[in-house]
């Protein structure tokens, strides 16, 4: 019994001052955190998403940011700026793995808001995000050139566009509405004989994109009237 007591006392008093110092530091850190005032603030954060099925497209106006009302230790809330050190920036991440064509409403809450430890979500503004999903579609559309600045006494004898079709992609209903891709204006003010121009084509729908470079070559042959 006496030997066991000596062994226990040895464990307690071995490196006693180091242990006492460590305990004092731990208590100091705990006390500083426990006494740190709790504050509330608003933070505007990015709306992110993941796992969107490859055959679906978002066909509604994009929601790019959410305002979060947050509560937590003042030290954590002060670190919400871009240079927040090791504290993670708040963010809202929506999981779209289960979405189907049509409208889907996502509730912004604890399940999809990422916060630093000790920081709590009070509310999100807006508290819900509704998105419209459509099937992904692709098709080819004709490229139609636009001309401007024709010289007096000259007219276009013929023109060629290369490539004369471009492939577009996007939500199915938006792709279906595109009749043609139209070029930037081709200025013929100084064109005599045969002239060639490099211009970009565009479509009048922000949800539709080109699958390759939209730049085309327009060759124009001018003749006297």
C-alpha cells in the first residue's frame, strides 16, 4: 500500500512546475474564451452548389449571394472578412444530387450553412431559394452576318461565313427558341472587291452558350451598282 502511494505521489510531483504552468495556461485560455462577449452581425456570403446532374441545367435567374444573421464570440465574428486567417468563411452550399426537371425550393438552414466553430445561424435572408431545372439540350444554329457602313455606289455581290453553323447548349426551352446566331456588325466602309473579316457571333439569351469559339470569318465580295 505504501509503495503504491509513493508511486502515485511520484506521478503527481514529477515535473510538477511544468504541469502547473500548463494548467495555468489552459485555465487562462479558457477564461479568456469564456469571458469573450457574444455579438451578432450580418454577413453576405456566396451561394454555392454541388452534384448537379449532368443532364440538367438551371433555367431560372441565378441567386449568387445570401445574407446571414450570425451570433457568436466577438473574435470569430470579427474574422469574417476576406483575410479571416484560419477561420473558414461562412458559405451556403446546396446539394442538388436529387433534383428533377421543374421547380425546386431549397431552405437555407443549419444543414447547408458552413460556419466557424462557436458561430450560430440566427436566420438567412432570403430563407428559401427557388430554382427552375430543365433538361440539357444542344443543337446547331445558322450564323447570320450583320453588315454596316456600305459605301455609296457599291453593293454586296456575295458573302460567305465560315463556319456557317455553330453548336449551342443550355436549358432545353431556351435552346429551342434560338433561331440563329448573329455576328457583330461587319463594317464595309472601306471594303472594295473581296474583303475578309473576323467577328464574333452571339445569341440573345444569357442562358445559352456556345460549345466552341464563337468567332467566325466573313468573306464579302463587293460590286459597283
